[in-house]
C-alpha cells in the first residue's frame, strides 16, 4: 500500500547498490503553498535520478499553476510555472550547499520540488503586463473603461501649498 509519505519519497536502494543506473519518476501532489498572496494547488515533478560511477544526481521538470489576484486590478489570475532542475544528491556529509541529502535510501522529492518552487516564486502576478489597474479615486477598472477623475497626483505634503495658490 502506498501512503502519502511514499509518494513524497523516491526509493533509491537499487541505485545505491548498483543494481540500476537510472530511475525515472513522475509525481503529482495536491499541494497548497502560499506566499505573499500567491498560491498553488498542485505541483508535479517528473524526471530521473542517476548514478554515474558513484555520482548521484537528480534532474527533471517541476511544474505548477500559481493563482492569485492581479496586483493592480484584483482580477483573478493564474499562471503556469515550469522549470528544469538538476541537483547533485549525496548520501553522507557534504559541504556542497546545493546538494540534496538522501535520507537513508530515499530522496524527498517533494522537499526538492517545494524548495525550488519557492526560489522562483513571483513577488506578484499581473493579469497582463500593461494592466491599467483601478482608479484610486472612483474604483473604476481602467482596463474596461476610463473614468473622468483628475489623474494628477497631489502629494499630500503639497496640498496646503496648492490651496495657497488658489
Ligand atoms: Zn490587472
Ligand atoms: Zn476614477
């Protein structure tokens, strides 16, 4: 029986004993990560773990869909995030900070996917590059139509001065 923990890990005893040189994997998790108002509902990681004359490496594609509200107009946005990774895996002590430590004869695939996803996490999402946003005065979504508000921004510190010149 496969438990959730089994789904997170890749069993590598065959690689370590030299029984095989390569292991393929394909995993998908219903993982809800949230950071700065951007969240994900699903993460997948597929690739290969190799043993080349004792050098272990993990490579593959991490994919997820990020959902949020547009940072300017608050419309719902979803964006696909996909990238390739290749990292060395070590079974003992190492000074290589990029290396993934194996836990016994297992590698925590979910932890690798999650860590790399967070490194590429966007600060914010926009519905489109040139989103015009919302009018701060009347709340009109400026992508849909314009409004007649005065768009000249008045610095609150200068407001008194503007009165003075009236
Ligand atoms: Zn927008
Ligand atoms: Zn307006």
